[in-house]
């Protein structure tokens, strides 16, 4: 291969979709930095713009395509030299993208970590290329490259696995990412320790496609509880948070670990997707409403102050008005502290793609609005109960419009998806500071309070 045509080329990253993709983006940038590239903050003016894409649902596909087209326009205007597209969209639609996006200079699938410098070098030399394997290989099992952080300085996502074993009928992730591929416990703990010691990370957010199955492929049984316990022993970490845990895999051992380890947040993200038994069966969720209820009750009984986040889908094929009402009744009953909702996206390649009884979009949208109105009322009840209490808050940033106010989160709030605490403080605060805050007011999803004591990073 010819030498690079320019000295120390610059590369910028646009990372779309979930935190799992964000970790991949940080690793890709780390690899390029290791190879002599300079990482730029902004797309405009960099030599290469990389877009790490998402294709989970139609809205994500549209966002990814729109972002690629914007980067191509920058290239046509002479503001950048090359565009490289990576990730889930490429893995799912390689041939279509190569045909429809001739101005893109390189394509990389979900396991293109080892190919990234070759593709980027060829892109800069005007030699378009693609690296997409039909079946993804085991990605990032033994990471030996420093990630380039795309999160704030005080928290980081820790990806423990790829792929999934569950086979939900609405989901195409196993076809994109393959089956479960866990990283060894010692490799995960080593990376987490480096994040805490070298970057000063205060909060670790543990992610995977299905964290409840972590370890099944390596150790022939789930070992998520053992992993969380090992992470909790890392000196210097203050909060550890677990996301993407299938309710079927919430074991007694995991519950006890969350309860007993002080640094593990009393918070769990676990998608129920629905609460009508027929819908759960058609979704292949492998649980009934009664089993979901029992799991939720066990969590709340065993762990005082437990905050539960879930997600649900409305408009799934065959969802009748009666089935939707059963979902609403269940949500009224259990009152999840945090909830995200989605209208069903009919994805080609999923088992549900050709299911009969597709729900009209207008009905799905109406149900979505009705459900979110209910959750808004539940969330307002939850935040109102916090008024008058004092809680621990991690500071994320200073309010851009008010120098005496800061934005933070309680341990019941994950970054980016949950609520905020607006904090007044006479003393200056920095991202990552853990402070005690007296809550004085509540909003529908957020809290307002005054700092009473500060524990700096």
C-alpha cells in the first residue's frame, strides 16, 4: 500500500444510536489514533468523517442515511476529503448502500475494528473499499487499545458482550450482530480499572445487547452477578449502573448483588416490551405478565428504594384495544419510575415482519400518546415524593444559561435517557462531583434542589 498522502490526517466521528455503538466508535477512534491519525472534534474541516450507524428501526435508518448524505455534501463542497460509513446499517444493507451511495469512500461492518485503518487509508487515496463479513466475527473480545472518549469526563459505558441469544420476534439484532459473545470477566475488569485509574471515571454504565445472559457462551451459565461484584471492588469507582437486562435473567443472585454492593446503583434497566400474555408470546419474550409482576415485586421487596426503568412497544401485530388496555392497567399497577415507549417498527428480516394483523400507524400513534400521558402522570408522582428529601447527585455540567446552577442526576437516573436535577450551589462544582442535594421542587421528570455538601472527584 502507498504511504498516506498527507501527514497526520484528521478523522472525526459521528456516533448514532445506542451506547453500545458509542463504545465501538470510541474504540475505532482509539485504533486510528494509535495508527497516527489526529482525532478532530468537528466534522467540518477534518480529512475523514466516519459515521457509525444504527439500523434497529426505521427512524434510526432514516437518521443514519440523512447523516451520511450531510457528510457527502461536505465532501462535495470541499470541506472534508472522505466519508467512511460503519456499523449496523452497513452490516444490514451493504449491497444497497454501495449501490445507492457512490460518493461514500469506505464501508465497514460491525466487526471491522481490525480493518479500520486500511479502509480509511484507501479512502484518503481515492480507492473506495468495503470490509463486511456475512457473519460477524467475535468483536473486541480482548481490547488492547485506549478508547477515545466521546462521553463527558466522569462517566463511561462499559460493553461486556455483543450479540444476543433471545430471539425476540420484533428484533433483527442477532442477524446483524450474531449470537451472544461475552468478554472474559478479567478483560472487562481490566478495562474498567483503566477507565477509573487513567481517566478518573466516577460512574461506570454496564451495557450489552442482553446483559442478563452475560457469560453463558464462555462459562455455560450467566455470570452477570459475579461480574458486577468484581466491578464493585475497583478502587475509586463511585457508581456502577446496569442497563439492558432481560427480565427473565434477573436472578436472586443478581438481586442480592445489587442490594449488597454499595457502589452498585439501586437502579435496573429491564425492558418488559408488553404486559398482555398473547403479545408477550407473539414477541417471543419467554415470560408472562404474572412472571413479570413477580420479578418486579421481588426487586422492590429485596432492594429498598429500587428504581426500575423499562421500555414497551405499542402497535405490535395483533395488538387489540383490549391487549393495549391490559398493558396500561399493568403500568398503572407497577408504576415504573422510568419508562421509554416505541411504536412498532416492522423490520424486514425479523420473525414478526410477515405477521398478520398489522396495526394501523394512526392507532399505534394514538396508543403511544395515551401511554406516555399515563407515564407522565406516574413520573410526576415519583418526582413529587422526592420533595423535602436529601439525596446524592452526580454533577454532569454547569447550566449554560445560569452560572450558579448545575445539571446533575441521582443514582436513579442514567445518563442521556432519564431525568435531571437542577442544582443551585454557592460553591463552584465540576463534572463528576458527588454532592448532597436538598430537593425543593419537582417537575414532571426532573427535580430542583440546593447543594448542601460536596464530595469532589
